[in-house]
C-alpha cells in the first residue's frame, strides 16, 4: 500500500521579492519625475516659442504702421513715435505692441493661455532719422539709391571732380587778375598824357553790374518764398536716440549716392523755371539749392548758386581767351584803339586784360542762361563752342537773351551736374540735416501732419517684454 506524503505549499517567490518590488517602484518614480520634468520643460519651451512668435508678429505689425507720406514722397520707411501728436508717446507704442501681441495669443474671448499674458512692455533705444547728425536718414537714402543707380555714377563723378579742380584753379587766376586790373581805367587821369575813348571806362568793372536776374532765361520770375529757420531740425535741439547708426563719415562714393537721392526726390531751380516741377504749395521751390546754401529764401539760395557757377565759368573762359592768340589779339587791338592816344603802355595793357575779363564775363552770363534753360556745357572750352563775339559784347549786357538758344548743342555738364559738384564739398552731416529740414517742412504742409517731427521718426527700436516666467528682448527695424 502506497502512502502519499502531503507536501507543504511554498511561496512562488523568495523572501527577497519585496525588495525588488520597492526598487522597481523607486525606478518608476524616478522615471515619472524625469518624464514630468521633461514635460514641464517642453511646455515651457512651447510657451516661450509661442511668446517669441507673438513678439515677432507684434513688432512686425507695429512697424507696419509706418508714416505713409514719407514713404509716398521720399521712399523712407519710418515709424512715427508721436503718432502725429508732436510728442513721443511711449505709452501708445507699448499699448499698440500689446494689442498686436494679444491678437496672436488670446482667444476669441480675450483669454490668454496659461503663463502667456504679457506682464510688462518697455520700448527703448529708438534710432531716429536725426541721430548722429542725420546718419540714420543718410544711410537709408544711400540704400535706396544703390538699388536704383548703376556704375555710371562713379564715372560721372570722377569727370566732375576733375573739372572742378581745374576750373577752381582758373577761377583763382580770374579773381587775381580782377583785383590787379580793375580800377586801372577809372583811376586814370585824362589830363596826364592824352584823351581816352569813353567806351574804355565801360570795360572797367563790367562784371560789377551783374544782377542775378540777368541769368534767368525767358523773363522768368525768381521764386519769392521764404521760411522760418528757427525751428528746423538742423537748428533746434532734437530728441536723442540710441546713436547706434553707422554714421555719416562714409566714403566719397556714398556721398554721391546720397546726392543722387537729392536729385531724384527734391526739385531744383532749373526744373521749376522750366515748368518740369509744379510750383504748388511747397516749403521752398528751390530745395536742392537750400541744401547747398542753407538760406531762408529761394532767392538767396539761387543767387549764391548762380554766383558760384558764374565764377567757375569766368575762370574757364578767361584762361581760354588768354591761351588763344586770335582772341587775345582782338582784345589788344581794341585796347589800343580806345587808349592808344594816351601813349601809356601800362594803361593799354590793363585795358586789354579788362576787355578779356569782361569778355569772359559776357560769355559766362550766356552760359548761365543756357544752363538754367536746360542746356549742357562742354567740359573744355574751344573755338567751336565759343558763342559771344567781342564787337557785340557790350550790347549783349543790356539784352542777354540773344543767345538763349544754343547753336549746336554741347555735351558735358548741365545745371544739376554743377549742383552735384558743389554739394560734394559739403560735409555729410550738413547734407543730411538740411535735407531733413526740407523733408519736415514738406511733411508739415500735409493735412493732419503739422505736428510730425523727423526726430520722432524711427528707423529701428528695441522692445523688452515680460511674461509670467519669460523675458524677451527684441530689436526690430526697416532693412
């Protein structure tokens, strides 16, 4: 008989299984903690990404509120920090940025996601058009023209520079001889040796009778506009910006880009006189002349430009007459005819040079009228392009419109090219600030823009934004 022994039941696991379960639980808790930490980090990064996107969109929307008249007239992108109110409104700027950001973050009910409601906004470091002596404006204008102009700009500029240097030396020679010989005939005492023809005295100081109206072709009237310069940007105390612009101390080629911008967007006297530019209700009619000279009236500015061109042309023409025997001999013969009876060699020599000076002056008046009529003048003076004969010179002074139409059109420099040449001599800061005088003057003549100031117009600024646990700083500007 077989007896079966009942075996006792044993546990399926050993006594150490409780320790393993605790270890697994601890591992699970550590893993869960890491998971939650990662989840929280992802959520934080997601919120930060949402905040960054909202700030970028808000800044973009804020800068889309650029001043439209500056863009329309001058292709300038600027944000008016005063919102046409005359005083910078940082609270409005922050409010506008908050509104644009809220449009990106809040739902239809205006509720923000957790941790993404803006807690604070601060605007700082605006770069204004007037900063660094107009450097911000200067650089934006240069960028505009680089996109429009070609390489011929540099070639034209080099030729103009060469002409200016040569003409400047000739003008100095002309002035020296004026000082040397003017008064020789007027101071001559008739009783000394013999009589002198009355016409001889007309040649002494002939150019002193010049009036700027003699240079205006077609009996056109010079603009009588004047402005008050006491509050223009180049004179008044301006709101200061961050000063982070590149500065106006660029190379000469950059200055030529800026002068090209002036030629593109601002009228000058020749265009206005020819009717190419509508006279309208402008701040000043001759705006490029204002940038060059800086006077309060169109007449003063145009007169200064005319006298500068006249002096250059007189120098060129006088040296040409001296260096060509055929013309010099004509002056010698006339001087001998008028003063030969005196027997005074020094008087005859002085009268000869006075005739040459007056002849150069008469030719220059004709050239000035042609420039303002839209013609060009050759770089070099030749017998082929000399226009005024000596016998008709004195009659020309009383009737200067005889040569207004150029026989055989010359190729060289027009009136605008002379303006460019003179503008090149000005410092970049003067160019930029006087141009901003014109921009602000024109802007304030527009309905609703009378309180806009260019030192409140910004090209770039920085915004600092606080959320619940996120801080962002972004700089935004027009490129």
